[in-house]
C-alpha cells in the first residue's frame, strides 16, 4: 500500500535553520563593523530553553537468543562447517552472478567465458560441500548395492555365511576386541542419536518462543504507531515555548534593547555627566570653604588686632622710657641702646588684616549656586536613562506586528501537522497489525500440527537407528550372558545363539536403513549447510546487507535498491545497512530513512518559523534619540560662571604664609626675661624700676593675649579651618577653567554621539537583540532535529524484526536442522563399523553346523 511509504514521512518532521543570511546583509554588517572596531563585541549568550522530554516509547522485544546447553552442539556444527567451508563470504561473486543474470538464466549464456569463470569460482567456493555431497551420494548409491551383494554372498555361504567356525588359540581375544569395538561404536551412535533428538526437540521448543517474538514485535509496532502522533503533537506544541519566550522578550524590549543601547552609550555619556555632577558638588564645597575662610579670618583678625594694639602701646611706652636722660649716662647707655634695638621685635608675626578679601568671590559663587546644577545634571541622567521607555514607545507598532506574525506562524505549523491524515492512517495501520496478528495466530494450530508431524518424522528416522542399536545391545547382552567357554561352536546354548542372530538382524536393518538415512543427511547437509554459510553467517555479520546495498545491483540505471523500492528514487544515498544500524541504535525513523531527501522540513520552517518578512520587520527597528538632552543651557552657563567666579585669582600662598606664621615676632617671655636681666645691670633707680615694669607688662600681654591665641579653641579652630579651607580652595580652583572646558567638551561629545552616531549603535544592538530572538527559534529547530534523529518514531522495532527473523530462521531452525543432520550423519558413518563388528562378533555367539575336530594331529569337520 502506498500509504505505508509516506506514512513514516508524515510521522517524523522537524527542521534545522539551514539557510544563511543573504550575502548583501553580511557585507553590510561587515562594512558597519569596520566603521568603529572599538565597538565590536560578541552577541550576548542566548538563554537556553527547556523543551522537556519527548514522550518515549517503551518496546518489549528483546531480540537476543541464548541457546543454553544446546549451544555447545551448535558451536560444534559451526566448527565442522568451517572446516568444510573455510572460504570467506563470496560477496563479489554473488554480486557478479546477480548482475550478469538479472535478465534470467539461459543455458546458452553459460558458455560465455565470463559465466564459465563465475561457475568455476562458485565451484571453488562450494568445493567442500561438493566433496561431502559426492561422498554422501556415493554412500547412498553403494550402500544398497553392497548390502545386496553381502546378502547374496552370505546366502552362498561365503562372506562369513557358512555355519562353521575354525578353532583358533586367540579366539577369546578376538571376541573381546569385537565386543569392545561394537560397544564403543554403539555408544557413539547413541550420542549421535541424542544429539539429533536434542536438535529435533529444540525446534519444537523454540516454536513456542517464536510466538512470543511475533507477539512482542507486533506489540512494539503498535506502540510505535500509537506513540508517534503524541510525539508529533509534542514537537509542534513546543513551538509555543519558543514563541512565549520571544513574546516575553518583545514585551520587555525596552529594558532589553534599550538597556543594551544604554550600556553602549553610557561609556561616553555617564562619565561626562558624572564630571558635571562632581563639579556641582565642587561649587557647594567652594561656597562652604569661602564662608569658612571669611569667618575664620574675622576671628583671627580680631585677636591679632587687639594683640597688635597692646604690643604697639607697650613698645611706645618702652621707647619713651629709654628716652629718659638717665640712659645717656655712659655706664648704662650701652644697655639702653641694646634694649632700644630690640623694640622692633615687639610686634605680631601673622598679620591677617593684610590678606585679600574673599567676599567678592563668595558673592559670585552664591550667584552661580542660584542655578541648581545638580538638578540639571539629574535631568540629564533621567533623560538618558529613559532610553528603554523611549525604545518601547517607538517600537510599539513593530512589536504588535511581530506578535501577530508569530501567532500566524503558530497557526501555520499546527495547520501543517493537521494537513495530513496521520492519525487515521495510524489507526488503519494499527487495524492492519491487529488483523495480521489474528491471521498469524490462526495458523498456530496448523503450525503446531506440522511441527508435530515433523517431530514424529524425525523421531521415526531416529527410531531406525535406535532399532539397530536395540539389536546391537540385545545381541551383546544375550551373546555375552549365554556364552559358555566350555561349549563347542556346535553345542552353543540358545541364549548365545539368539544373541548372534540379533546382531545379524541389526546388520540387516543397518543395510536397509543406512542408505535412507544417508540420503536424508545429504539433503539436509547441502541445504542447511549452505543456508548457514550463505545466509545466516552473512546476516549475522551484516555482509548480506552489503550485497543488497551494492550500487546498481538490480538495474544498471538504479543505484540503490532500498530507496528505489520505498520511494521510487534509487538515487537517494540510503542503504539497508545504514538503516538497520540506525534502527538498532534506536534512532528516529526520519533520520534512519533519510526522509529529509524526500521531505525537507528545513525549507518549510525557514519559510514559517523564521521567514524573510519577520527578518525585515526586525531590520526596520528604528530608535530616535534626538530628544535626549544631557545638559541644559542653564547648566552650561552655571559651569562657565563658576570658572569665572574669581576663585582661581585668590592669593592662596599669602593665606598659607600667614597661617603658618607664629603669633608674635619673638617669644614675649624670653623678651621680658632678657629685659629684666638688662634692667638688673643698671644702677638702682627709677630707670631700673621702669624697665622691670615694662617686662612685667609684656608678661601680662603674653599671658592674657598670646597664650589664648595659641591655645584657646576659638583661635585654634579658626586657624585650622582657615588652613584647610585655603588648601581645599587651592586644590579645587587649580586649572578650574580647563576642567570646566573639559567637562563641557565631554558633554558635547556625548550629545554628538547620541545625535549623530547613535543610529549605528542602535542598529548593532538591534541586531544583537534580533539574534537573541532568532536564537530561541534556532534552539527550537535544533531541538526538533535532535528529537527527530534520536527520539521521535524510534525505529527499534524494525531492527528487532530483522533480528527476530534471524533468530527464528537461523538460531531456531537452521542451527537445529544442521545439528540434526550432524548427529544423524555421525550415526550413519558409525553404522558401517557397526555392521563389520556385528558380523564378526555374531560368529562367536551363533550355533554352528560344523566345527573343527582334532584327531591324531589331523583336523577334520563334523
């Protein structure tokens, strides 16, 4: 039926995305890649999809046969056949014979030289069988003739037929030898009978196993037929898994595609915005530092102003004291001059009143901070980070269109799987199997009856040998038990005579049956041996498949036999050996029969699952980023005003120099001590007392003003704050215009990138995004391919059928038949020495008519 040929084609379908992108698309992509090689990066890995497991079929047939103990006999027969026929399988010879005689064998054509050569090669291969068959036929022909001549000869009282036995001295030795030889021969014949009977019984036993193999194979075919639609439905249903994942990614196109675009542009955008945001922080820090400088400067100026007043007054008073006429006295004038020279040391060291004012710079900074640069930069961040929403909004129509196309593709796939009457065909196939099983089972009684007849026939054949054995053993038993050494040949007892007669009866039946048995053995040997060597052995090592798979075997125009028979296309590279090997490995029928050559699903799914229309839709994705503004003009003006605020023009070195100075020019305690020492050198009087009073005043100034300025928290914190703030301002204002210019340049470059070059980034990321979507379909098609190769419609039942046929035909029947003729043939061969030994031994047991009598040295007969 034709439906069988396309049924397997419809049961197994799947695809791989075998088509490559168009050459122009590849060229365009390569050209774009050359624009900016720094941006090249591999596409992200596609998330693996879980399609689950295809519903697996469990087959019951175990096409394996272990013969057990009888296997030893099978190996003996195989070894014997190997000795008879050691030549390797003549594959080339058989192929030549088939090819040259395909049109029919004609006697006249055998005269052609090529056919004569083939005939000689065939004779050489069959030499062992021909020699054995010739021996068998010769045995078959000569045995009746020899038996007839033997009978006639004995009737003429020749050939041991005369009833007279000569008395010899070694008569007991000869009788013992013939008895032992006959017993040994009979035992070997018994072994041959047992071997033949075991083979005969094995056939009947294995016929019951044949029913089990038939039932399990048919059940496996039903399982194959019933499970395949569910597997096909599972394959088509798993398109939804890939489709749902694609729909999920399309619903999240904003975060996925927009995020990828963001991740590419943020390399340029985010650093520029970060720099602007840091500059906004620097503005606030600059304001705080200037305010700290102003407040600290006021505190320090207040303290140094009071100290300066006190020291100036004390210096004037001391100068007036040294103007006293007493200092002109020659004895003290030198001391007065020395004191007068130190008056300049009574002053402050750090004069903060001379430092430049920072009020103007602070006012400029306050003006700049009226514009919230941080907020403006955050708006730039928000505008840039809003790319996913922008992508989602601009691709809304494209996403909806793709969803519609995916739904249409799903409908087409489901419609394709429903296009063919797979289920109805499988139902018919199952009905066919059920009916075929019933028809086979209806022959079981006839098979049993025929097997019974066969068993009876084989047993009858063996009974011929058993009958001879019975005569042999009975003759031996009677002859041995009735033999009397004291009796003469003419006076032997009845039991001994009966033994001899039974032995001769065995000889007679041997001549009657042995030629029939040899005919049976020869026929079974020729047929069974050749079937074993020409069919079973090549089938076991798959050499037979190589003959069938030989190109142009059946017809010069038809390359391969199997696809020509199945698909009417002999050019398909499909062989019986490859199909059996794939089915033996339980692969899918789609792969085993190479159905892709008949029905390539790749083209169908490339036209549906990922078609050009879908590709064009993805290629048409356009994202416009023109509306993204990283930094408004107010922010730019704020940066420029900050650079021009005058912070960079402050004399920070002067501030640091004053901060690092001490409070006074000289240590007032040391100065006062020196002043007292100098006063002690003067004569006692008003001048001495005045100088000591000045020393005391200087100590008081140190104690009340200098020590607080050096140790009081107010002044210490003011000096520390002033120092830190000045250093901070110095650091932040260093090359401030250059920093601002760089920030603005970076922002301009980022905006230029977004405005002019983002289209390339968008295209590249869209391509990667599209590849990820296509990757889901690729996973689906690859999974379908792998499933079709190894999981869908697993054709193990086909190889099981072949193996079961090999087991039944070769292991059950041929091996048993060969073992039967092997045992029976041994019996036939051993019947020849059995005849000889029985004939010789009967002479010692039968009662003779005459015997030798010795009188006066002369021998006479009585």
